[in-house]
C-alpha cells in the first residue's frame, strides 16, 4: 500500500525518538512491500523559532492531507514562562482540535520481563493490561480562560454529544476486550461530571448491555490504579483527568518512555505520539527511550493504515528487544544502558529478520 505520513518531530527528545520510529516504519515498508512517504514538518517550539507559530499553516495543511501523523513531543523551558509570547502546547491543542482527534487511546500493559523495572511490587502489576480512553478536545483545556489583576479562571464545559461519542469509542473497545468499562469523573463536586455520569450510564444501558460499567471518582481511581491495577480493562475519562491518570498509570509499565498513544477522530485519520514529554533535561544526550514512539508507529499501522499484521509484528519486535535485555537508562538504572539509537537499531534488525 502507499501511505503519506506527516512527521512532526517537535522539541527536546522528540526528534531523537522519532528518528527511530521513522526508521522502523521504513523497515516495515521494506519488509512487507509498502511505500510509505515520511515527510517532516516544523511544529512546536521549533516552529515558533522558525515561523513564530507553533502550528504553521503549511504544517496543518500537510497533516490534514496525510494518511496519518507521527508526532514526537513538544515544549521546553525556552518557550515557557510568563514572558513567552507563544507556547508549543498551543500548537498541539490546536492540531488535536483542528483534526477532530477527540479520542486518545493510551494502552498500558506490563511485560513479564519488565515487572521488576516498576517502582511497584511485581505481584501488584504482573498481568496488567488496560487502556485509557481520554477525551482530548474538550473540557477545561479548551474552555474560556480569563486573567485579571484579581485572579484567573479556566472554564470546563462538556456537551452531551461530546460525552456520547467518547463513551461509544470506549465501550466499543471494551467489547473487543474483557467487556469492562470504568468511567472516571468527579460527580460529587463537578456539574460536568454529573452530566458525564448520566450520559455514560444512558449510552451503556441503551447501546452496550453486554459491557459491564462502573463509575469511579477520580481520586479513588488514582488510588485503585496502583492498589489493584489488574482489575481495570477500559477506562474512559475527561481530558484533564485522563492526562494526569495516564502519567500515573505509565509507572505500572515501568517507564513513561514505553507508552504510546493514538488520537483518533471519526475516520481513520489519527495523530500518533508517545505519551511522554520533550524531556529537556535529557535532550541531546541520546539516552531517551524510543519504545513509546516506536509503539506509537505500530498504533499508526493498526488504526490509520489498517495493517494489523505489520502492527503486531512491530510490537512483537519491541517486546523481544526488551526481553533480550536491550534497555535504555530509564529501564536499567544499574546496568549498562542502551542508547536511543542502539535500542532503535535492535528493534529494526529484529523486524528485518526472516522467519
Ligand atoms: C499529553 C501532554 C499534553 C497534554 C501537553 C503537552 C499539552 O501532557 O499529551 O499528555 O496535556 O495533553
Ligand atoms: Mn500529559
């Protein structure tokens, strides 16, 4: 198949991990006889420097016409602080919104070989296999912001339609898995959460009688996630709760650097990015973990290109690489750690092997 992929390396470790993920996509194309065109575009802080805009029009246009978007990470001290005229994050939020990428899938599974890499006990995390479905284009991230001499406010709004469509994505996904859905809210305090709970219950009652639904308050969910993470299957929640809880959940897997994500809309189009940030503290040192970015490329193959065999193959190669002990510094604090390039090359050579 032929596919055009817009690549947005971004800032910090973004370009470093995206180089490895791009090489893996090229490797998949070669092995399975596809033609993927990967074209880089400026985005984030790098685009503020070059074009005074974190999401230049040409980048947005290329993202719209591409089959899928592979993104690194954005942000850094250079573009933050009260004096910063524009922020990289503004570009990311706009990209998600402009492309209608409202459903952010963040799978977390614990590899047996990595169970000791987590700060949590092996017996708590072994066998964890869950997916967060985070609402990505609504809520407090996008509400009106105000600031005056007395204070500031951020408005949180959700429409019924926004809740219905994300709950449907999550319930559909639960149907393909263990048929358990946990909806996370703060319905004891927030009006948007009370609406969230009502709508979720109605959608499940009417359309997904075969999926078991439980509601959980976000504070309690934060606790249960590290107390009994194996009990969760699919979790659906609003934008900001999802942002916070998925960073927490990444520690089940052992490192934030391992986790991929897919941001999907109504069609096949999607944005694929590791959930980690630009990590300015380690940028330029060649030590970042490329697995989150490579696994995001696998999600791109699966969801946007519908290449399930290729996606599963790439994922299996990442798992085999980690099982063979090739690990970046975040996963092997004591031993000799692999560099970003070594870890990427190890995955690539596995995926080129025959048989
Ligand atoms: C994420 C990031 C972004 C978010 C930031 C960079 C705007 O933390 O993708 O989780 O909060 O959504
Ligand atoms: Mn985040």
